[in-house]
């Protein structure tokens, strides 16, 4: 039957399979910015937070619906059918905290061998080991950010992140049997922690450990600080690591951005103490100092 029988079974006859990519990472670590940058490369399509994945991530163990979803999405795009994406007036949304809007559009591709990526943070992080089983040919990349700036951003954006409300997560929540025993224990610890500052720090550590525990399935870890200040070189490095990826040909010139930080205005002394106590060791393995950005 060959190595990837399901790929051939779900692939339309006569088409040439391009690269399939999963984008994940910690919330507020630049995942939407990376989607926008990838979407700016010719023959690349990045779908930001598609709703369809949630049914597939829970249908079977491992989630066999995911390769079928990618194949159908690829067929729709090749056929010129409109797909849904996080966009506003035809422009890709780089920061979902500034408002979420969805539009139907027809991606521009030069042929069936395009790169297809979908992105989700919490749900994909919670399913990385199972996604490795159901999609062995996919390339997974993950974004990460200094915990000091991540927690500061959480406090100023979404309630479920500001409160580290793991009970409300759609995947990776308390009682999620698809998590590993170690991950379930960490989520339980977050849920029972009465101190909000420590709960947020424990959440950053847990999510970073999910990236670390995925091992070689995560082909590349993208640091937020490098991504926003040098998006073109970051994209060049990422594409070079993906089999069958198209060359870096931007639709529009890449425009670097400044590193955003809210740490001075958002974080209290208790926040900083919790981050140093809980996150320092894991942060250091990703190249971060919990006192100052590096």
C-alpha cells in the first residue's frame, strides 16, 4: 500500500500534493502575525483559526479527520472555491486581539502544489502527539515569546487567558482525556491554583512544555522577537526547513515591526515574582530571561 495510503486516498486524482503545515504556539506569541507573513508568500495559503478543526480534533484518537480536512481544503482551493479566513476588507488580520472578522475569498495559487497551512494555538498544542500520528507527513512549527511579555499581553486581551481559565478551553481543558498524564496533571494544578498571578505563570509553563514535549514533530520554534523584527529572514528559514515548500517570493515587501511589550504598564510585582519562580527554567531552555527580554 505504500507509506502514506491515506494521502493518496484523499487526494484528488491527477493533483500534485504540496506542503501541508500546522502552525501553533502560545497565544499572543505572534502566530497570527506569522500566518499573515506566510500568506504574503506566493503560492502559500494560511488559514487562521479555522472552526472546522474542532470537530476533527475530537472525532477519533488519533484525529483521522484532520488529513481528510486538509485534503478537502486543498481540493476546494485548487477548484477555485471560496474558503473562510480571518480577514478584513481583503486584508489578513495580523492580531486577533484587535478584532476578529471572517471573510470568504478565493486564494490565489499558481498550481496544485501550493503550501497549505492552518493555525491554532491552544487546540493544536493540546493535540500535538496525536496529530503526529494522524498526519505524519505534515510540518509543524510553533511560535513562542518571553513569558514576561506573554503574560503581560494575556492580561490586556482575552478573558480566558487573563484568568488562565483552563476549564473553558475547548481543547486541553480539565478532564481532557486526550492529554498525556503529565499534561493533565499540569492543567489540574492550574485549575486548583487560587493565586491568579501564579495561575497565569503555570499556564505559560504548561504550554511551553507542550511544545517541548512534542520533540521532533515541531520542526521549528519561531521566537516572536525575531519574527516581528525580521519577518523576511524568519520566513526564509522556515520555508527552507519544509519539504516541497515554494521559494520565498513575497506578494508585497515585508515590513518589520517593533517588539511590543506591556510589561511596565501591566505587570505587578506579584506577576513578576510568579513568572520568575514558575517559568525561569523552561524559559531559559527557549533562550529567554524572565527578568529582561533577550
